[in-house]
C-alpha cells in the first residue's frame, strides 16, 4: 500500500458527514425511478386506445368537416399540424412627454382632478334619474 498524507484514511465504502462516516450513495434516484406509476400508465394506454381507434378517427374527421368539432380540439389539431404560434407580449410603452415635464406636485394635482371626475361619474351612475344617452344615434 502506498503511503498517504492522510493519517486516518476513510473506511471502504464510507464518506464523512457531520463528523460521522456514512455509506456512500450513488448519484441519486435514476430518472424515471422504477417506471411510471401504474395508474398513469393505464390512463396513457386507455387514451392511446381511443385515439388509435379507426372509428373514433373517422368520427373526428366527420365532426371537423361538418364544423361541429369542439373549438379546443380544433385549435389543438392546428397546433399539432403547424405548431403553436409564439406568444409574445410587448411591454415597451411610449411615455407621453406631456407627463415627463411635470413636477410631482403637478402630477398629483392631475390625479386629484381625475379622481374627482371619476367620483362624479360614479355618483351620476348611481342616481336613479340619470340615464346615459345612447352614443349611437338612429335616424
């Protein structure tokens, strides 16, 4: 045996942990573990048996052709056939220069005016005699 600088070599198959020697463990639980859960596997097989059924597929095609297919199913078929469009949200906003030149006091005054107008509108809508004019005139 070769000499080592460590006066107390670790016992075979053990590793230090909190002042104790514990058994070495592997890299952890293997991916997939011991396989799929039995009920998950059964549900997957059941679903596959339905979509692989030629009668179901013929009925699905007939519903699609007659326009009676559920919208969610039709959307899913489009996604499977052509891919789901990328969802993007543009969060860039243009800031009006009208507000950038105002002081904090001027902004607070404008907020107060807007709040007063909102309160006035709320009061008018609660008034039983108030009736909103029809914005669309019919002649």
